[in-house]
């Protein structure tokens, strides 16, 4: 629920400063959180360039923010130790954008019970709710899954929950720290009148017959067909996994309808890029031949390319047979364009073909690596409890593995290990400032509705272990020997990560596991460039300047209005401050006193005037009577 | 198996737990109020 008052709103592009005090990992996480805002809302962020109001993110004590734009020039937001988690940053920025906690909204008692005697002494005031003069729930239903909701253990004095949801199924839903919920997005977009986002472009699950405006080519040999199943597979689509009778469609290229080498082209609707880089993500199923392939093209429309050039971006070959697979393709398009999916029949006589579903296109960076874990439920009960990913290489050349720990119920742990690799002699050791982002993908068909769980760690080259070794030193020096499944020996360094990456309970929720498949997306970025001071500009004539010599008394706040500094004065139910600088105090009692005094004064004045009038009239009458008597000629007088 | 280190000491602390451990007395756990709001 949001704070009432237009003055608390920020412009759609919020100026920010990342303070020098911030840890390196926090800096990367904050930038990732901004990307989530750009994908799902119309809120954007830009480095401060002198605007009157901006958010200064710094490493203070704890994680906190003010609510709304306080119009104080530099508004602080603390991302302290332990707060460098993407959903925590999202939470604090939602405060800054004008949102309170979900359970403080006026109707919360209809949805949750606060167990007052389980709350730490002196902390009960944290559980107050506020009426709709102070907060606005924006006509959106109570949201148990909000990233702004307290968890059930908030401020508990024992082990029993302080918040009990009226619907028991939501007990473990409240307090999620993964991503915005659908209602969070709805409310934010309503509050800021958003109708589009910066980086989202397209999402299609082929449930509607118009197939999201996608078009068949007339220059190919066959068409893609919208179907809900294919005899050779898949038996169902990826969006619903067959859970909904009468729905669940995908697009299929039937290889048996064409000869070897024939193609079927399916183009997206025309798209208009803003940022110049895109990530195409989709699920692909192969029930045909291992020699079939899917080509991804871009058809660009620009003045320079009159012929609407079709550019091949990627050839996807060796698609495994018999399961839905997640693919990412990086695009770099600056003109309006279509994405084109080109199915190509290869050798082999088998029936079936290629199928695509759950396409998402956004102007974001693709993950660098995808770890696809099949038959996930079987792993949960495995004796070792730990599973290592295949080895991957970062863009800088560092080799690494991810370790998933499934045995420490109820939690799932995830750790990052550097391992010995082919480039080690050319690399810098200890490994400096590589930020590793590990994401368990929520496989919701629409990228805007996903609540993927994402955590990051950063390699600090100065970090040491208890015995004085550098933690991120060369694995061949500080690691332990192990063997790949093919028998090749390698060295694995120490793991660094989270024993509570998420709970098994949450992992079973939403679409983290779909068809018993789990996807872990991995990105390893060099963030050395964030280890510099953000150039702070000279502020424009803003709140700081105009308000410097315009002090408001009695805790009034100075704001800019029509280019002038003005005071907004504090007030309560029966008192207020007023005057140009809030220098005068008023209250209801004063008003009554003034009203009564005025009435009495007016009465007294009127009374005086009346008395004087009566006196003067009587006096005048008296005088007139006397003079008339003196001038009178008496008749019939006696002599 | 090489050693593994937990970033957060093996405890999944929510925002309010972090602030509580630090002894911060913020409004609703993580909100900083200005003078007018405090009143």
C-alpha cells in the first residue's frame, strides 16, 4: 500500500548515486535490481547528474529507506552488510518509491492475524495498520506474495509465528524475498501511471489463436502449425504441461511434410528496440531427427536495408530428442525488426519435428550459462546430497562449477567453486572482482510474471582463509583434486555461497520445477569497473540551494514549488503550524478561544454602541422638549 | 570435498532480523521517518 500524496512521487527516471562505502557485491546487486524494475515497470534509474532530488545508496548500518520522495535533495537508502540481495534492494526501493509494508494496509485484519503475545517486547508498534487517509491499497487485493510483506517470523520472541494467515496455504508464502509479485507490479504501475516498460518486448505462449501476431513466410516450403500435441512428441505444451484440458498450445514444424533441406519460417510481429541489445528465450522440443536444426534470424527494417535484410543470428543444432529444452539467443538490433524462427529438415526418415513454446524477448542481458537439471526429485533423496554442475568458463576465462546441496532439509544450498582450467596461466590470481549471479528460474511462460530466485557473490582478491591462503587463489594451488565423469583430473577451489539459497518448500512452488526439470541460470561478470567513485556533478539549482537559506521552523520541510522554496508545515489532528516558515502554531482550541473572544468582543462593542445611541437619543429628545417648552406662546392665560 | 563458506553464516536473515541484530529501532523494522512522520 502506498503513501497518500502526490508530492511523494519520484519522476519515472530516478537519479541515483552509488556511494563509495558500498561493497562491490552490493553495487552489482543494486544494478541487477534496477534491471528488474526496467523489465516489469516504467521506472528507470540513471546516475545523478545534478537533479534536485536523488537517491544516495550507501552502506549504512542495516537495510532501510524512507517512504516516498521526501524532496530533501539527497535521500539516503542503506544497503548494509547482509542486505546485498536483489529482492532486498527491490524492497527498499519500493519503500523509496512510496510503498509501506503490505500487512500495514487498512484491511489486513481480514487476511492475517497478528499474534500479539508472540511479538518481542516493545516491537508491537511495528504491526500497526493504517487507515485509508494515510495509505492507499490502490484497489488491489491483499497480497500474501508481496515482496513487501513481513515473513511469519517477523519480530517473534520465541519460535511461534507472529503472523498467521487466514488461509493456511499462505503461511510459507508471506515474506518471500525473490522478486516482485504480480500485485507489486500492478500497484507500482498504477501509482506511476505506467503503460509500458523499458526492456520488455514480447512474450508468447501460443495460447491465443492469433499466435501473438506471428506470421508465416511465403518464401519457404512449409508452415508452422499451432497444435496442442504431436503423436511423436511432445504430448503437451511447455506452458501448462498438459495441466489444462482444452488449452496448452505450441508451434510445430512437421518434418515429414517436407523434403530434406526444406524450411519453415515463422516471424514475430514487428518489434521496436530501445536499448540496442536483446535476449531471446524460448523452449524447444525435438521429436524428429538429430540432424534437424532451428535457425534464428533477424529481419531488420531500416532506411539503409530497403530489402528488409534477413540476418542469420544463430544455428541451433544437436537438439536433444524427447524433452523441452531452454535456449537463449543474444541479439543486437537497433532498428525495428522481426525475430524469425526457421525450422530446417535434416537427414533421417523419422517423423515428428521441432516445436517451440514460451517465447520471451526482452532488452536484457542473456545469462551466460544454463545448467539444466533433469529428474530433479530423484536428486533430493540422493545419498551424497550434493550435485556439481558441468564445468563452465566465464567470459574472462575462469573455469568454475556450481554445487547444489539438497541434503540439508528444509533448505537448498548453492555454492560457487573456481576450478582449474585451460586458461589458468594467463589469468590474474587471486581472481579479482568477478560477480557470480546464480538464478533458479521460475519457468512461468511470461517473463514479467516470473519470480526467479537470484543471489550473487563476488570474488574479493584480498579475502583470505583461516590459514592465510587467498580464498580465490588459483585452484591448482589451493584446491582439492577431483575427477570429471570422463576420468579427467582437475582441482576444485573452496566453495562460497548460500546454505539457504531457498527452501525445498519454495522450490516446489510456482514453476521452479516443471516436468521435473530445474534450470539454474549463471552469469559471471567482471565488475572491476564498479570499483570507482561515481562522478558527482554540481547540483542544479535545487532543493539544496534554494532551501539552504530558507529554513523552515518547527520541523517543517522545505520543497520547491513553481521554482520557489516553500515550507510544508507539520500538523496533527487538532494542531498545525502555519506561516511562511511554519513559525506560527495553531490549534482547534485556539480557534475556539478566538471565536468566543470575537463573539464577546462584538457583543460588547454592539452593547456599547447601543447604550451610547440610546443615551444620545434620549438626551437629544430631552433637549428638544425643553426648547419647545421655552418658545411656547400660551393662550387663554389669566391676567 | 573442499571447504565451503556461507556468505551469511548459514542463516537466512530477513531484512528485519538484520536490523534487529544491529539494534536499530526503525519504524516497522526498516523505514526511516523524518521529523514530521515521527510525530
